[in-house]
């Protein structure tokens, strides 16, 4: 490349970097994305205010994909996401001068929910996979009543749907699965349909008193020959004995700064993590803390 070409590349790089909006330089922030994280983040914001972290937060759901797209397009300061950003999304971000930086704020257990009147307390991992992928189509095949299974899931913007498909099923969902916009819609549908099964973050099943709301049954899950575990069991989730868990992310454009950094620091503090646990979610692990530190170092190196 000649000298003019080198100068042109450096100029474009500088322009993209200068256009990048540092995360958290103001006192008003838009947070958008994961439906699984929506109510939890609202609770954390209110708790942070009580700790003297005063900032104006606008929090919206819409799904992980919606939140990440808003961050990529500089329409949000934070993207709540229950999945890792895709390679294609990273490419879009780079074109827009956005540097997505992930921070893991909580651990989540995904509950497989059924109608309480169905009477099936537990399912094996393989039975759940076969149901959601369409290999098992009638409840009598797993010891239930003789009725067709109806699957209620999320739409394409959902990080939970993406996680279940890629990391748990490793295949597509059964044809005829019903795609709904929010976790609340899944819960409502399963509650009113004896045939129904769905998947939601266990935190969405906790009421205002921080107890299971009882609207649907959170199925105990087991590996063949092992004990069945509930997604509500802290030790089972922490140890990995409950098999359907994942980290919950917040993505920023660069490392957060100012009041936004104070808010993230509160989320990850012992008090913030205790609030997360109290509301049906689980604290970050040592591995998550290590990954967060790598994110911080990489982001700061980029910004130097």
C-alpha cells in the first residue's frame, strides 16, 4: 500500500473512533433488550437510586436481538442480552463505529414450564429436547395424559430462544411451535393450556414477595440415572447440577463511564448480587468475573 493509502486508512480509523460514543458520559441512559432481564434491571435501578446513584434510566424490553441492534445503531447506551453477540452483529457495529463490550451481571436458570394440572413433576434432559424438537408429540409418551403437546416459545428476537436452539436442542424447534413476543405471554399461555410447555427465565416466575408465583409448574430436570433438580435451587444452579443455565449480559459501546459505570459496579457489588439472588436469579461465578476483567482490559487497551 502506498503512503496515500496508508494515510487514508488511518484517517478512516480515526474518524470511526472519534464517532464512537463513549458509554456513560451523560446522566440519561437508554437500556434496551432482553425480556428475561427486564424486570430485574428495573429493580436494580431502583435499588441503586436508594444507594445514591442518581441517573435517568429508560428501560425497554423487546428481546436480546432488539437491544443489540439498538446499541449497534447508537440508539441505546446499554443492550441487555441473554446471549453472546453474533459475528454478523459485531461486523455491523464496526461499520457504525461501535465497540460492543460485554459485562456479565447475573447467572440465569431457564425453567421448562408446564400447566400445574398436567401432573408431570419432572422430565429428563433428553425428554425435553425431544419434546421441543418435535420427536415427542404427545404427553402420554412421557407418562402424562393422552393429549397433543403444544409448544409455546419466543420469537426470533429472543436470546432465550437462540440459547435453547443452539446450546440445548442443537436443532430447530418443532414445526408448529408458537412464537410469542414476551415471557409473560408464554407464562399466560401455558397457564391456560393443559397441553402447553414453554421455556422462560426462572426469575420471571417470582412474585413481588420473591416467591414462586404458582401460575405454572417449573419442571424438575434430570440427567438419566441422576437426581432431578428444580431451577429454583441455588446450589443446583451454582454447581451445574441443574443443566439449563447461562450468563446474562449487558453490552456497552466501550467500557462504561461516569454514572453508568457506578451503576454497573453496584450491580456486581455484594449488595447488587444479593438483590439478584433475592429476585429469582443467581450471582455471577468466578469464571464470569474473570471474563468481565478480560472485557475491561481489552476495552481500555482499545481506548488508549
